[in-house]
C-alpha cells in the first residue's frame, strides 16, 4: 500500500470537488443571495418567515438553506450559512440550522436516483420532516443553554454602502467569497478521502463487511447495504451515488433497497459533509456537538419512516 499515492489521489479528488462542484454552485447561489440582499428581498423573507418558523428554531435564512439543500444540491446551503454568519445569527439558531441541514437529504443525491426507482416526493417530505425535528430538538432541548442573542442585528437591512454595489460588484464579491469558503473546506475533505482510501487499500472495508454480516443476518438486514453505507459515511453523497449506481447496474441493488435506505443513507452527516460545513466558520465546530443529538434524532425519524413505508 502506497500511502503517498493514496493521499495524492485524495487531494486530486478533493480539489476536483472544490473546483468543479463547490465553487460553481456557490458562486451562483451566493450571487443570488447577495442580489436578493441588496434589493431588500432577503430581509423581506426573513421578516415574514421568521415568526412562522420561530417555534421550530428555524430563521428565515435557515428556511432558504432548507430549500437550497432539498432542491439544488448539498453545496447550495453554504451561501445561506455564509449570509447567516455575516449577519451574526445567534449560536442557538445556528446550531439548530446545522442540525437541520445535516439531518436532511440533498437534491444532488435525490435527483440522480429517481430513474433508479427513488420515490422522490415521499423522500422529500420525509427529509423536511426530519430536518424540522432535528432543528426543533436542538433549539429547545440539546442547545437550550446556548446564547439566543444575535451577535449582530440579524433583522437589520443591508447597509447604505452595500445597497450601492452594482451588478459586477455583486458578482465579484460572490466569486471571492465562494473561492474562500471552498478552499476552507479542502483540509477536512482531503483527510476524510485519505482515510477512505487507506481503509480500502488495507482491506478494512472487506473485513468490516465480514464482521457485520452475522449481525445483519440476525436482524434480517441484507448485507448489500454495507458498502453503500460505509462509502456514504466516509466519502459522501457523490461517492454513495456512484457505488449505488454500479450495484443497480449489476442487478445487486433494487428500487426497494434505494427507498428503504434513503432515510438513513441520503443525508449530509458524513465526513466530507462535516468538513465542508464546519469549515465555513470558526464557531461551527463548537456548535456542532450541540447539534449532533438533534441530527441523529432527525435521521432516526427519516430511517424509521422509510423502513415502514418500504
């Protein structure tokens, strides 16, 4: 096993994700968010949506992030999170938002699996329910000791100087922010993919499959889920889709398998996802530990519903 080659391969894959996935999506989404902010539409949505979502610990900007995750891609909510961080969203609301995003499924995995038999509408509704539960549980229970005070005035409209920024200025600002945020996620992404590569080359995945097979047999769970689950946890949603697509092509993974496991396996709570999201702000790693119980609760709800329905 050549560890250097594995690390170099992980680095190349991580840079590819940053350059060809994160940056393009984030540039466009940040441009849209900043344009809406300058025009005052973002403040309008925040002002009117926040009172409706307040019982769940979800702010208006967090609602934007929810929509972006479920209808655009896993990287799209980074724009909303960047705006929330800029506006000084309170620790308690931010922890609830992180829990919501990690517990939900991402459109970039949902959409490609529809031709393979995924019931998208059901998966989407269950995803949102799991996210809302994760946010509410984190805000009212697990993160209740966190500060509820905004670091800045979150409801404050954009400054007069910002409102004068032209279209080119907005594009340039969105581009620079997108590059900075994407580059900040690279270290955790490289480490997580390196771990996956080392485990694979060392035979760790095959060994774990053999160890878990007797337990899964007793629980009447097919061992066909082991490789997708391990891939998802260690390498993320894109790698998970690649593995599942290969298994479907070989006839080893059915539409039933996809739908039954969607609540558990299609979410952003994996090593690359954690690295990308927590790399946005220095306070996110501190808030993450308060969000984890809510995340697990939201995913448990989604997994249970999918197991019952399918």
